[in-house]
C-alpha cells in the first residue's frame, strides 16, 4: 500500500513517502527498484532498499509526484514480479 498524500506540516508519521509492507513479508522480497519523479519527469529519489523512505526537502515544492515500484518476491508459485505505479501529493 502507498500513501496518496504526505505533508511537511509537523504531523508525525506523515512526513515521508514509503510503501507499507507487512513485517512478515519483508524477508520474501528478493529485489526491488523504486523511483520517484516530479511532475516534469525529473528523478527526485531512487533506491533498491526495502526500508528506505523519501523525505522531501525544502527544494521539493507542493506538487503531485509519480512513483514506480518494481518488486521481485517469493510466493507459493516461486519468484514473482509486480510493478506498482501511481501518484501522490506533497503538501507543506
């Protein structure tokens, strides 16, 4: 699950963007690629680490951002790949 809004207004727990992954599912992840772009297509964040999160800086304006999240994980059928794409709003 991915949030649809993050806010830098001091509200604890809502100031960064990261997917929610159940703790028992983290060890099943074998590989991932996660990228965030601004509305103009400029990459503002990239990682391949499960526990990373994006915390916007002062140079990131209120806007809509796009994410691409590709994850390879083990399930009952073996190795599976899923891709998640979407957008979220940054409010300051």
